[in-house]
C-alpha cells in the first residue's frame, strides 16, 4: 500500500493464494484486498486474482490479468513491468517464475527478511523450539517449491 501511495505502481494486485486443505478459508488475496480498502486504498486500484495454489499459477494469473488491462509498457509493445513484493527468502524463485515463465519484467521488492537478532549461538539454541520448527518448515517449503519448479520445467 505504501508503494502505491508513493506512486510506484498504478494498481495493487493481490494473488488468491489458497491451500486446498483449508476449504473454508478465504484466499489470502481477498483478505489483503479487504484490508487495503479498509486502509483507504480506492477500490478501483485494488484487484485480486482467482484462487491459485502455487507461485507458478500466481505468475501466470497476474500476467493474464495485467495483459487484459493493458497496463504500462505493454501498451508500447514491451513486457509488462511488475513491482514484485514477497518475502526475501521466496524472492529468487518468485522472480524467476514471474520473469521466465510469465514473461513479466520484474522489479523485486523483498520484504519480511528472516535474520537473527543475536550475535552468536548460545546453549539455549540447542533445545528444539517452535520458532526453529517454523523456520525449518518455511525452508523445506521453499526447497520443495524449487524442486517442483525444476522438475516441471
């Protein structure tokens, strides 16, 4: 929303990220679109995609949506430019999928950097913790995604 307000983009596109095992949950993009509108972003500047289940689907769906709106450099025959906002750890794969598979010119804007607050390891880093398990889950999810993209490609 801050990038939109700063004039860096004409439109906010939220993807309909949805997990198939949460049938009753709203797609993430719908939740974020509602939040943006509640924060004062005009409705005509907020768009959500249909539900998607992975990053490759997000890239294709965003490209199709933007081509249909004829935004930006597509009017001049060049590739559509997008300001891609996603977690820093996910950016390399997302950028590749949005560029290589969907043909978009990607300007990366990584957020949600996962960094350690401390300077070094202590004895308290040895016992298992919920936060360490969550970081492991995120890392394995990204590894699985990269393997899937490599195999499908």
